[in-house]
C-alpha cells in the first residue's frame, strides 16, 4: 500500500502547465514541520514536492499561493531521468489525488475550506468565488 497524508505550507507559488496532449499538471512544494526539535531546540521541516493532475491541477494553480496551508493525500512516486549532461538523476514526489485548502493564507478563522477536499476524480471547482480570497502577506514567512 502506498498512501501518505501531509499537512504543510506552500514554499512557493504553484506552477501550472499543460502536457503536449493538453493535460493540466501543477507542481508545488510544501514545508512539513517535524514532530521533534533538533539538538539546538529548533524544529526542522521537510520540503516535499507535490504533483497534481487535470482538474485538481487547475484548482491548485488558480487558488493556491506561497504560504497557504494545505492537506495533501496521495502516493509517493520515485522516478529517474537523465539530465542534460547524461547523468542519471532520481526524483521523489507525492502525486496528490486530494488537496484540502486549510486556510486562506491570511489567517482567517473560516479555514478557507472552499467546499472541502478538492478531489481529482470530481474535478470540481471551489464553491466560493475568487473575490472572497484575500492576498497573502509573505514578507514574514521563514521560507
């Protein structure tokens, strides 16, 4: 069984692209805090690459931005490729089939849920309008 659930904050704005056949794909990364502190008493974070496809990718590209808290449910995928110098490289990422928008990025108490999880199978768009979204102040973010 290959299933993972992650909760973290986007470390950068998502990148929405189209494959040559017209399928939407969105890439972003999240910072997930570890449950323990290091020897200096500081909590560290892991930076996880996330990939979404089709309608879910379009929703993520449209409604997510740096600093936004999300919950991800998906599968870990490892792949290899040859770089421009011919060296074999490996990439590990989470292919998400559920993305829940936990907050609006501005600290609103409503949680910014937008109708619950955005599922790949449904391809549903969020129920709230973009006019209700507020810009994110990212100057104070540690990443």
